[in-house]
């Protein structure tokens, strides 16, 4: 991710069939909204990713990044709880009230 753009590289075999000449290079920047894996719901930072409209690797990572930036390190995928290491202390994270949300 570079700002609101995704940095992409088209694989050599696929580049032969690519009709857009500007995509044939390495590290091409494309607006995230123009990709097939874009999800507006992931932009909001959904707390249970089962609810995301386009569930794929890109929307999962984008959703996790959105929540991480807001210090929301706990995210569900159905019954599975994903936890990202914040690499810093987050105030109120270890309270009983917060802990009970994720049992």
C-alpha cells in the first residue's frame, strides 16, 4: 500500500495477455478501488470479517490494517479471534471490561 494505492507487479506470463501497457512494469501503482479485491466495508474496519462483502486476502489485510491504525488489535473471523501485536502499550487494553468482550 502506498497511500490510497496498491503497488502491483504483473507476473511475466500474465503480462503477455495484459492489454494495458502501463501495467506491464514492476511496482505499478493502482487505485485500490479499481482492483477486483476492493471492499468498502474493509475500509471501515469491520470487527467480524465474516460480514465483509468481498472476503479475500486483500480485504482481510486492509481490514486488519484499518483496525490496527485505530489500536483495535482484536478482530474476529467467525469464531476465530485474530490478535495483532501493537508493539506498544494501549491504554485500557487489559481491563476486565475489555477482556470480557473477547471470551
